[in-house]
C-alpha cells in the first residue's frame, strides 16, 4: 500500500488499472481529459485510445464489453450528449465485463457551454451512478463500480466534477486485479437490440433497478455520520466535502450512489433529525427523492441554495446568513486577464481577416472560440461541437427563402471537424450550400492540452497512425471542387482567398494549415522588433490580440520573450515598422506556403 | 487547518509550484488537498491553485478571508486574490508586471496603486523582485521555486523537507539552479 497525492483524474486512471480494466477510450474534454492521459501509463495492461468523438469512443467500449472485457469510457458532461444514443442502448445490453462510464461534469462552467447535471442521464437510462467526493473515492468507485456492474449486469456511471477531477488529495494505491477470461460467444438474444428482444430486456432493466435500489441501502459508501443536533445534511460529491467544513456537529447522510437512491438508509437518517439541508451540485436529484420519501419533513434544498454554479463553502455560508461575501476590495475595478490566442497562434491571421471583412462567422468549440473575443471579434455563434458548419447552412437557407444573403463563413478546428464536422459538411454538399467552410488545421487537439487525433499521425499509446489529409478528404473524397489549402501565417493570401470564396456562389472549403505554435520548434526564428521611427501609432497590430504585442509610449512594442517571430504582425503593419530582429529571422517567404492555392481551380 | 493560495498567469509555473508545495506538506505529515483551475486559463489567463493542509481537510476550495498565505507570481494577480487573505494572513508578491491583454491593447490602464492596496489589505506583505533575481541567477523559469523559498522561510517546516522535494520535483539537470533559487528566496529579507 502506497499513499500519494493524486488528482481525481489520475485516481480514476489508477482505479481502472487496479480494477483489471483492459480497454479504455475517450474523447478529450475538460475536465475529463487527463483520465485517459493517465491510463496510458498502464498501456501494457490496458488498450487505451482516443475516439474521434464521444459516440465512437462509447461504442468501441461497448464492443469490448461484448467480449467480457472490463472497460472504461470517459468524457466531459456535454460529451455524453454526443454519446447518448449508445448510452441508452448500453443499459439494455448490460455489461458482461464491468463497464464504467465516466461523466466529468462542470458545475460553474469553468470550461464549458452549459452546466448540465448528468445524474439525470443515469436516471433516464436506468443505470446506477456513483459520485466521488475526493481522489480516494474516485479510485475506489471505479473498482466498486466494476463490481456493481458485473454483479447486476449494468453499465455504471461515475459522475465526477471539475473540483473532483482537478483537485489533488491523498490516495492509497493497491495491486491490480487479474482481469477475467474473455469468452465471446455468439448470442443473438444477448447482443442484438431488435424490438422483440428489447421488449424483454426492458423488463429485465426495471427488475435490475429494484435490486440495485436494495443494494444501495447496504452499499458501504452510502453512510451516516452521527451528529449531536437535530439537523441533518444530505450530501454528495464535492458539496459533501464543502459541507463538512461548515456543519461540524450535525448529522450527515453521505451518498455515494444518488441513483438508485438508498431509501431505507435515508429513512433511518431522517428519523434522527428535524430539518434536512441537501447539498448537491446542480439539480435537485437527491432532494426530489427525499421529498417523495418524507413529504412532511422540513427539507432545505434548491428553493434555498442556488441551482446554478458551484456549491462552495462560501455559497453555503452566505445563503445561511453566516458570511458576508461583499468583498473588501472590489476586484472588478482592476483589469481582467481574459484568455487569448497564444503568441504565434496560426488562427490569428484568419480571424483578423474575417474581422476586417465583416464576415458573419458561425463558430465552433476549441482554442479558436477565443477568436470571438475582443479585439478579434470574429465569431458570431457557438452552439456545440460541429455546429459551425450546420448552423451556417440553416442561416443561409432561411435568409435565402426571404430573398436575403449574408456574407458567411463557418470556422472549425481539425479535431472538431473530425469529431462532428464531416457529417455537417455532407449536409452542405447535399443541400447545395453556397457557404465557405474554414477548417483551422493546427494538427492537434489543442484546447484540451494537445491530444492526438486522426490528423496527427500518432495514437494515444504513441504508435504511428496514418495521417488523414483534410484537403484530400474534402476535395478528392467528398468532391468539393473549390477546396484550398493555405498557410495560417499568410495574411494577404488568406485575405485574397477569403474575398474570392465569400463571393463565390458555390460551396468552398479553405483548410488553413499550420501547426499549433506551442508545438512548433523554431530554431531559426528571431523575434520581431518595432522600428519606433516608422510606427505611426495606428494600433492595427494591437488589434491582432497577440499577447506579445503591447504598447510603449503609445507606439507598438514587442515583448521578445513571448514573440515567436510568426510574422503575422509584420504583414499586417501598413508602415513597414515591424521586422525580424536579425537576418536569420525566418520570414514567411522561407516557409513553404503549404502549396498555396494547390487544390483550387 | 491552513490555506495557501498561489496565483499567477498561465505559463508562470503556478501549478508546478503548487505540486511541489503539496508534496512538502504531505512529507511533513499533514493531510493535504489541492484544487486548481484548468482549461481556458492555459491560454494566458489568470491561474490560481489552493492548497489546504492540517490534521483533517475536507474541502479543497478557497474561501473568502480564509487564506493564511497568498503567494502571487504577479502583482495584479496578488491584488485580484486579496479578498481571500485572512486579516492576519501573509502576502508574498513577486514585484513583477505582466500586462493583461486589455492593458496591452490600450483599452484599460494597468493600475498604479497596486502596492498601496496590497499594503492596505495585508498587514504582513513581502514584495520581492523574484523574476529579476531568477533572471540574474541564470533562468527566469526558476522564479516559481524562488518564491516557494520565500514562503518556506515563513512556515514552520523543516528546511530539509523542502530541499528534498525540490530535488525530486525539478528536472535533474536544473536541480542546482533551482536549489540556489530556493536559497535566494529562503534567505530573502526585504
């Protein structure tokens, strides 16, 4: 037994190892990404991989369960929306080997477009859900989850949250269990969800849930902490830990399995107290069960605590009237530090051009979503993964019906394009869209911290993989005639190409290709310098939003330690005031212009 | 139970420093929990890590007026988190300016009264030009370890534990440089 500090995600990975899991898949998404990045440490024992999206990752895991293997699939909360279809099927199909579905929710929306509570999915799909409150539980619940999964022939959801996944606490690690023997046998009744079979399975699923409900009452991780008062706290997840800081003398019912809810255990707890506070993040899941079981009990839940955001110690205390959160110093009075595209980001030149050409841009999810913020202001919409392309089609057709037309482009990254952009592009071809699709190909899944994808040539386990060439895919594969590839640093080239394609009454695709600036090694590059005699304070370079460009005495100034020498500002400056610091400085002319206009006609 | 907050800008080594500190506290026999902010903050935004330690720790999250120590890697980030500091808490601030984008692009001014405000809200303030000292030592990237050294000098934990963890956590070829940065911080007197 070894005790070490692990993040919740590291602990989940460790749990996968110790539980004898042999297959793990995921699509990266904050706050879930590090789970598979750590499972890969055990790649000798566990096949681990990135799926192209959450649905493929989920289905691949299900295929593995058919063989009797123990499996884990991980995603962020909104990722489970993408994988919802196989999720519901998996409930009926059961799990021959244990099956853990990790959903990392994001209360407070640190890095997400919403804060949905995925325990609702567990209830809707009729599978049990476990909610760890620290790293030890994160590890233990993978192991327990596998046991529950195999015992009841059901997938088990592990609902983590940002604060569990991204906090560190001590974990006692153990040995790996020997994985079960695999034993695939063809069994039509077991693995085919035809209506005639599914009808029988639904009955089994309902029976199963009753049994798991009984189990929930005896599950050792659902437990009562005795108190000295007549006040009880019904709590789960990180809200339990936050509540423990406050309610020192009161009773607790710590719930590890909010669904199926431990009804009998709850009754015992409720008998001991007169008033119950429910501490759970986001939706009133446990609260609603509690209200049904003890309708006459005084229950303080989401009518009192906020439905939105995190259930922190401060939030609880301030709602209880025990702490005044009015800040002594008003931090809104000082400048914010918003995230921005990095120095040398290969997306900047594209957004700069979209901004000055006043294009309506349907956007997508990735680093490049930051292109919507000032000073680039070059994105109008964000819905979900892949929606840049499809939303553009909807706007275009609706406007066309009214006899109107917008100057429109869709902007999507390489990983997001693979994830769910390709199907949208098929819609554009099929429905005769005249739009322009810009695929920002930086050859990595950058936002979540540089994960490989079908365009990078490497797998999660470090093996070589074929590189999917996006230009070839759209031009030769899908037959889009007006397909182009251009260098992300070629400001004027992008400008010209955009101008022409936005005018064209035909669908076109522009692949803007240049590897992420954080990955690119730049041996010969020298930073850019500003000639103050030539700078006329037009501030055009500052509108790039490059963190390396600032101003000194009103004139542009480049922080050389940050500057990558990408040359975008050199090209943007209308007064020739910017240049590389020395002759060795690589200029845009020295790079291959990625076969400028190669694919176009 | 005590709380330490480390705040700075993405890329300054805040998370590395917080890992180092967590290991020290664990080696010193405490229970430790740490929380941090990921995601968008990697793109030049502000970063904060919270470390809580003691006999028993439940929540890993920061709370207003609850921090015993705040270690700020940049002046503005120190001020941004000042409300977390206890009335008798200690504030260690790197005397270093990293202009956020709205300042760099001329939309707003970088405040010129940061020091006044830091002094107003913290009775125990250390301002140290850590970035300058680390640069003189030979590598600006040791700024974080230098600042951890200042914190170490204010805490009641055996110096050997700190040194062992620094040796363990930093890349082998930069151990000496980091140890001298730690010493500079440890022996710093304003």
